[in-house]
C-alpha cells in the first residue's frame, strides 16, 4: 500500500508546515513523533547519524503507523544513493545539503525525479516498498513525483549566485529552501558567525529572495519564540527541535530538580 504524502497535500494547499528533527536511528522516534499528531513530518538527519538501509525501512514503517511522512537529510557525498534508498523504503521527502551551484540543483533533481523525457530525472523503477503490493506504473510515478524536494543554501559561494540557484530551483520544482547559518559561517572562515547579528542581513536576503522566486523558505528553530520573527519575514515552514537536545534538556530539568531534593537530606 502506498502511503499518501500528507506533507505534499499541505504544500499543494498552500498551508504552513511544521516538522521536527531526529538523529537517533531508533525507529521508535518516528512512531513517537507521529503519535503526537502535531507534526507534518519527521526529519531524519542522516548526515549526522549512523544507520543502514534496513533501518530506513523500519523507520518508514513506524512513520506510516502514525501517518507521519518522513524526510531524509543525506550527506552530500552519497546523496543520490541514500535519497533513492530512502524513497524506496517509503520516505516522502528529501533535503539536499551543501548546494553551491546551479549544477548541484540539477544533480539533486536527477537523483529523485523520474527518468522520463518530460521530467529529466534519473530515477527508474525500483521494486521496493512503494511498488511491492502491486506494480501500478501510474501509481508508482505519482508517488515518486509527490516526493517533497528541498535544498539548503548554506555556503558563501551559493549566496554569491543566489539568483541563478533560486531560478534553477524554481524551474526544477524545488518545494522549499532551507537556510543553513552554521555552514555559511564556516564557509566564510567565521565559525561563530551564526551567533552574531552580522548574519542577519544574509539570512534575511535568502528568505526574501526565496519568496520572490516562489521557492518557500523553511527555517530550523530550537524554540517557539524564534518563529515569531521569521513569520514577520514571510516564513511559513518550520522544523523545530532535535531529539538529542530535547532529551538532554529534559534530563537536565529532571536531574536538577531531584538533585535539589536529595541534597537536602
């Protein structure tokens, strides 16, 4: 059975979306996220995690139980392989990192779009989960084309040619553009730039131009208050929190609270 891509449906309807990140390769995470009923997708940050192909299948099944579409963020060096593997497992979205040039956008498009003359992708028929129940060529193609396509603008060289990249992104059907302040600072030789006011002009330019080109910006935030400024800038799509830091913060809160009690004994 092909799971409906509810994230795609929300985007097509012009509605705002929220997701959350997880770095753990435990399939319980997408199940827990889905059970809340509050998130439009879960983003598996594969670029920072240890995993194998079989785990992707287990994650996708767990997400499907809670009707939670999953997004994968693969490392650039192996992005085509893992993007196709994740889609074959049942993931519904791919976030491509480290886009530097127009050609990078084209390679990302080729990795996940159908190998058909009018589409121009390199993705052929994969007899994996979306095609296992019964191979319906039209259904398989529709499912493949519904995969949500995101790129990251996070390099100094990409900001230098932002107009050309965003035009190509629009032409290739990129659904969202994610700003990456940490890598942007690194690429300018200033690792701490993301924590200073000096990064805001670059960030706001990327947001503004993304909206102008019709490639909606998505922002990663760690708390709800941060969303308010971005909403004023026109952002409608957010991904909030990382499992590792949520878990750490909860442990700190519980441990500090209980420590105050037992230290009085």
